[in-house]
């Protein structure tokens, strides 16, 4: 009995530690130490030199480059947003305008109540009605101005044309006509007579001029006959010369005579009555005074004019014939 008591006492004594003895240190390999972040009261654990906050919240440092990239991305997103907003506004405005335009296009708000034609001197009212067709109830928005212009340009008298919309109800058509530069006496097919043809300065055959007393002549504009009477005549045109309304003249003799007439700029031009166009070398002018001028090809026109005027001025009332085909060796013959 004494022995058991002694062992128990010794065992109890060995389990007791003195009051001043240090407490045993826990094993460091069992689990990491926990501590609190200064000033936060949140526990943390240290693992491999990194600090991981508890509660599944982690903190890491951000570089200046990361901040700038994030700032740029935010600015780009904001810019895209502004552009999308502006684009939406523009598209909405366009849609509204298109809707308004469609309503006006199919409505009669701008109906054509008046058609004004300006610049026409040789065409008659019936000619214009045949060339210009504006359907009843047509509007300024729907009218085909290109078709009207093309129709007018098919007439030989019309050199250029433009159609203008004058809101709210007027269609303006401005025509520039060709003028009669000369009347060409074109031989008929049987070569027994000639047919006068009006020709413009650009060589366009305008029309055959009928006798004014005929039914066709009575239907033409009086201005055509007035111009034909005041225009010079190109005569002695070779047989076989053809003329067709709305086509350009291809006869060299006629074109040479026309070039002389169109190229003259002095007072001599106003004195020319007829031009003989047998051939280019033999082209001859006849003045109102009866003086004949062997002019030749349409070359050195101004110099030839100057020489002719000097001879006429130096010999008033005495000259019957002048030859300036070779301009530096002119000759003349008296009455």
C-alpha cells in the first residue's frame, strides 16, 4: 500500500510545474500563427511571406501602369457612349426628314400651276407644247426635269436648256437658241433649183426655209423669216451637198464660207451680202456695194479684212474687184 501511494504521489508531482517555470511552446509545424492587422482588428495568417486577410477578402498592390490603363479604358467607354448617343440622334433626325420628304413627295402641296418658258424666239407655241409635256397634277418634286431638257434639245434651234423649280408652284424653263448665221442655197436633187437652208454659226443645219406664202410657211415663227432676210447667203454650193435638220454640215466648201463669215470682226463683215462657196480656194465675197473679193481659204481672216478695208478707203468708189487669197500680195481692179 505504501508503494502505490508513493508512485502516485511522484506522478502527480511530476505533472505539476513550478509557478515560475515558462509555458511550453506549441509546435510551429502544426498550424500557422494568427495575428491581427494593425489598426484593423481583422485576423490574418502569414504564409510564405504573403499576407492573406481572413474572410475571403484579399488585397494586392496596383502599379501606376494598371491605373492608367484602367483610366484610358474608362475614357474610351465614355467616348463610345457619347458617339452612340450622337449617332442615334442623327439617325432619328434623318428618319424624321425622310418621312416628311415622302409625305411631301406624294402630296400635291407643290403642284405645278405655271410653266414659264424663257429665251424662245424661233419656236412657236405649238412647237413648245409638242416638246414640253407636264402631266396634269404633276408637282415640282415629282416632275422629271431631265426628260424635259432632253426633249427640247432634240430640236435643232435649241442650243442649251435648263429647268428650274420655283417653289411653291412654278416650273421655269430657260432656253438658249441658236441663231441664223447664214442661209445656204442647197441644190435640189434634180439640180434644177436650190432650197434655202438656215445654218447656225456652229454648223448646225437648222431647217429648210419654205416659201412664206405656203401653208407650212404660215405656221412658222415670223422671226425665222426676219433672220433669213437679214442674213448673208452662201451661194454656188456644189451639187451633192446634203442638208438635214439637226445635223452638222460636213461640206468643206460651206464650212469654209461659214468660218470666214463667223471669223470676220471688222466693218467689212457688215458689208458682205453673199459668199460663193464653189470651193475653198475660190471662195468669193460680194459686198452690198457690188465689190467682189476673192477671199480664198478661211486663213489670216483679220489680215485679209484689214487689207480689203485699206484698199476700199484709199480708193473710194473706184474698186470693183479685190484679190487677197495671198494676203501679202493683194491685187485690185477698178471699175
